[in-house]
C-alpha cells in the first residue's frame, strides 16, 4: 500500500486555481450520486455546472469526481444567500 501526501492527490483544473489551496475537510468524500441526492438535482446538472465553472468544487481522484460534503453545504448556503440578496 502506497501512502500519498494530500497535496499529491489534488489535480486542479486551470479554471479552479483556488481549489489547490483547499484540501478536503472531511473523512469521506461524496460521489456525484451523493451530491445529486443531497441537492435534489440530476447528476447531469452537476456535470454541467462543473463545465460552466459553477456549482460546488469537485476533486479528481484518478478519473473519478469527488466532493467534500463540508464544501457542498457551504456552497449551498452561499448560493442561497447570493440569490436572497
């Protein structure tokens, strides 16, 4: 079993430079299905938001997308506050 430093596991898209500074804050990352169920939106909407640079920040773990639940919840609150104001 090989052990990696957390910095080695983060692959950041060019459009998300701030994500390199933000390591996951949780024990278990969510899949797109988990986030889809939590937000009540289709997985395709999550992919579209990512393509457009919107929505919660996702991490690449190999070829898989993973989401930090803390950041998903924070994004939800911030996006709701932005719409209310």
